[in-house]
């Protein structure tokens, strides 16, 4: 995969084929995550991968999807992710200041999956207490977010943002994701 094209064309995926991922794939995405930049090189993040259908079925209802189109665009039964990586911060290593680490690590998961042809959605709207109980997450781990994974069964596109409207929308059944223009975000090259 050409990294630049990959990261420009990547879109969040919320409809998935039901082809499972292998344990090795999930291990390789976490392996990529652990190599991400980390403030003071503390590396406070820990990961729990969920690959079984049974656990996935119990985890799925704890996530909130596509806020601007909810509940219409929630994945249907046969569109659900086939795997998840739960990203946690280990309080024994660092008690705060891990958000930037999370961003870098999640992007590594997303891009390593993308190279594999696997789509993803980064989800922060998570029922954390229920997820903690479900996965028996130990007390020292703070649940930060979940990356939902699976082979894409949709092809959302980025479109030019109009009238500062950030809301993604459906057009002919395809998700359109408004992006601010380069001229809008690049203040200056000095
Ligand atoms: C920090 C963060 C939290 C997000 N949380 C959710 C979420 O809870 N549910 C969801 O469906 N998408 C979530 N997303 C995905 C965004 O909606 C998506 O990235 C945005 O609409 C832009 O679309 P794109 O990823 O296709 O470029 C989140 C993204 C980020 C970066």
C-alpha cells in the first residue's frame, strides 16, 4: 500500500463482510500499535483483542455508531465488525496524559489493518463500565476506546465540505464524509 494514498483514501467503515480475521492479523495490528510514538517513551497503552463471534456479539451493543445518522446507520446484524481491539491505559504506568499516545497507536492499528484490506472504525462512544465487566478488565486498566475491525462492505468517500457543515450524510446509499479543504486548514507556509 502506498502510505500517502492509503491515508488519504481511508474512511471509517461501519458495514463489514462477515469474513473473520485471524489471530495473527490482530497480533500484527497490536504489534504496529506498540511501535507508535509515545510521550516520554512511557508506553502506557495495553490492548485487548476480541475475535470470537460470541464475545463480539456481546460487545457490539456497548458501542454507539455514526452519531449524525443514528440509529439509521447502525451496522445491521450481518454488517457487524468481526473483531475489536480495546485500547486501555495502564494506570500503573501513567495516570494521565496518554491521549496523544492513544491517537498515535490507534492510527497505527487503523493503517496496518488498511494495508491488509481490513476496514476499521475508531469508537470512543463506549459503555465503559459494561465493557469492563464483560471483558473482566483489571482495575489498573482505564478503557480509552475500541477499534472495530473487519473486511469493508461499504465504500464511503470524502467530499468537499460546504457551509462549514461537518455532518456526514448518505447520497445514493453511500456515506459522504465532508472534509475541510487544504486551503482552509493550511494557514501558511512561511
Ligand atoms: C476520537 C474519535 C472518536 C470517534 N468515535 C466514534 C464513535 O464513537 N462512533 C463512530 O461511529 N465513529 C466514531 N469516530 C469516527 C468519526 O466519526 C470519523 O472519523 C469522522 O466522521 C470522519 O470520517 P472518516 O474517518 O471516514 O474520515 C471517531 C473518530 C475519532 C477520531
